[in-house]
C-alpha cells in the first residue's frame, strides 16, 4: 500500500531534518549546514553533514546519505512507509490509508490499544523501580548486580512489586480495561474463581521493545531468595504484537552502535545485554528466552554481517552455539565465538574485569565453525572410524561454505582429521567453482566535469538549466539515469524525491548527489551559469575531438582504397568538426574566476 507522493513530500517538508537527526546525533552549525559524528561509521572528527536547505544528510567518511526518511529507516530499522507514517504523526500530517479493509482498520486500532497498554505498564514498572516505595527490593537487587539507576532509566528496566493486582489496579485507574491487559499478556485469568491476577509479581523487569522503540513485552527476573518453585526468568507470552522469534532484546538501543562498529554481540540473557551497554558495548542484543531463529538472522544481516556469539561457557551454551551455526551460514553472516574464561557469562565477565578487560578479550574470538569442527571431532574420537563419522557429520556444514572460506576451512578441517586436503575436498564435493563468490559490482563514479555539473544542477538548477538548454545529452552522459536526474532537478524537483527514485536503481549516483549537496562552496551563484556552460563545452569538445580522430583514420583508409566519394564526404565532415572544435575551445578557455575554492 503506497502513500501518495504529495503526502510524502509534505511530511518531509514539515519535518525539520536537523531536529530529527539531532535526536540521535549531536550536531553543531557549520555555515549553512550542520555537522556531527557519523552514526554509521566510527570516526573521531565530524564528517557527517546535514543540509537543511536541501533536506538531506551526507557523510563524507562513509558515503551514507539520503533524506529524513532514509535516516529513520537506517537508524530504526523500519521500512519507508513506516518512516513516513511515524514522522507524519509527529508533524501532524494525516496519512490516509484508504486501501485498508474494515477488518484491517479494526485490527490496527486494536493493536494501537495494545501498544498503549504496554507503554503504560512499562512506565508504571519503571517509576516503581526508580522511585516507588515498593520498588526498594528491585533497587537493592540492581545495586547488587552492579547496574546503576541511570542505566535502569535509560534501558527502561522496571519492578513489579509483590501482590496480585497492583498493575491491574493501576492500569484500570488509567482507563485500560482488563481485556486489553489480558491480550497484552500482562494479567491472567484464574478460571476457577473468575478472577484475574498480574503475570509479573516480585520481579525485576526488562522492557522488550519493537523496532519503533515501543514496549511490547517484558522479561522478569525473580528476586534472590524467591520461592524456589517459581522460575528464575518469566517472559511475556506471545501476543498480537509480540512474536518472540522475531524480536531481539535491546535492538532499539543497539541498532546504531551495530552499524557504527559493524558488528553485533549476541548474548544469552537480559542482564548480559544491560551490563555490556553500561560498560559501553552498545552493540549487544539477546534473543528473548528462545534460541536464535532464521527471523532473527534476517534482522541481523540488514545491520551487519559480523556476529560475535557470547553464549554461556557451560555445556548448554556450547550446544546453542553449535546449533546456531547453520543459521549463520545460511544467512551469509560471519559468526565468531568468544569464550570468557573465569566467568559464567558476559555480565559476570564485565563486572569482574571491567570494560577494558572485555575489550581486550574481544580480540580473542574464533570462528564459530572451528569450534563446531573441533567438538565434532572430539565427540567421535581419534580412531579411523571416528574420523569418518565426524567427516560425515560435518560434510553438510562444509558444503554451505563458499569461496576462499571454503578452501581454508576444508584445509584446516582436513589437518585436524589427519586426512589429505584432496580427500576431504572430494567428500565435500567439487561444487566450489559453482558457488564461488561473485565479484562485487563496480562502483560508478562521475569524472570531474560531470561531478561539477551535477553539483551545479543540485545547487543552481535555474542557472545550470539555462546553460544546458542547447547541450547535446549524449555528450553529457551515456547513462539514462544521469540525464533523467539532471532533467528532474532542472525542472525544480526537490533533491530528496530525486534521491528516493535513485536509491535502488542507481545508489552510486544518489551518493554523488547527496555528497554534492553537502559540499556547499564550489561555485557562486553569479558564476554558476557560466561555469555550467564551460563544463558542457568541455564535454562536447571531448566528443568532437574523438570524432576528429575517427574521421582522420577513415580518411586514411579511403586514401589507401582510393574511394573518392567517401573521401570527399569525410573531408567535408572534418572541416565542420574543426570549426566546432575552435568554437568550443574558446568557450572552454574563457572559463576561470567562477570557482570559489576546492
Ligand atoms: Zn559515515
């Protein structure tokens, strides 16, 4: 379902790109643009530019660029339509969703109520933990676990006090009915008595948020010394808005750090994630009380292809690591494993050895695959028979590998198995060539003249338009996208909507344009038309000069074959080309004084 273009344009126009991006990046003014540290790559000096007059951002360091919607999509992991809808809500533009059926509309409004209910619950749990009298046990427990109240506030931790109906009574007073709380998984029915009770009681709570940062579920840790019959961890049941297999705990806080550091740490527990964030490792997430799923990997691979698995050091943790390998391989994600000696989990490790100790340990990761191979070998023993069984078990995994990783891994595995490389290669199968990694597509880059012309069209469309009126398009570019883009900008279309159209078709061109927009002082307005004319002339001159060469070659050919009529025709063409060349040379050489620097 699409949103009308004029609505998208209106939302973009009303939203202030500086304040939207300013919510997650500290920006300072620099001339007509704003600069800050790029959220998409690691940098010490600011190369991330926001240009309000063009409604775009661009990073000179990593080439990231786009409009306010692109920014929300990348930092929040939402799709284009969701980014538009979210911003529309903030700036007061009504997005009509006419194509929704009545059932869909009803479901949407029911879901909205559920989000509100979970948000109200998270707020109340949070306040109770931070300041409530009944929250004291929670605060004590946090102190014992080395988690500060600041961290608790930032990551929306909460406390559910003892008692059967605390949350229910509070939410009822706020106007939420019991049916909503039941559907949100916050209360349960005691069928025999016809009463209801709070799901979470006497527990520290971790808010589980969706990709838009809305609470949708909770994970609850029992207090130390609690009844042995109740589970240590209790999680919200699946609901209309919460599907365990599709949600990673902490992703909304980790998302930009994952992109910046280009890696993701998967931990097993809520406390592991919280401890790592507090220690400055914000790229950590945890599955919510389940094993990793293919859906999780779908989410992960959009952010990074490098995962470090920090499963617990016990047998269960190892088994989980081994099981997840197939998922990582199918998703094309490079998985490494980090063992944490002297601690049972990342939380304990960070508490014991500090952030510096953990950082140091992070340099000691090993490919998860190697761990799996070694464990399989150990399991089957060193006999020839054992080796054979291990090989059989490993073959399906090895077959998933491609390219150089496949070569290297087979060589290594063969070494451990005491088997010749060629032998293992034969068993795994000679499909290496068919699965070889395809070369990366070449990146398009404009030459200097085209880059300058695009800059002029972005900044001074009217002036450049005048210069381009008599230009021969085929001399400017062979690419239809480039010509179309120039035409749209000259016609007065805004840069964001031009970028939107190019995003998937010609990402390199889009990058060039956002870079041009962020680069503010190449030419002045009073010299723009003149500069555009000389660039166009130079482009045409290059074409003319190459035609002159061709025709000279053809004339030479006519001389040897004695073809007189062709000869005369070529000479006539040549004199026209020489005349054009002389005119163009004058135009090109008269340039100068137009540039303001660079
Ligand atoms: Zn960057």
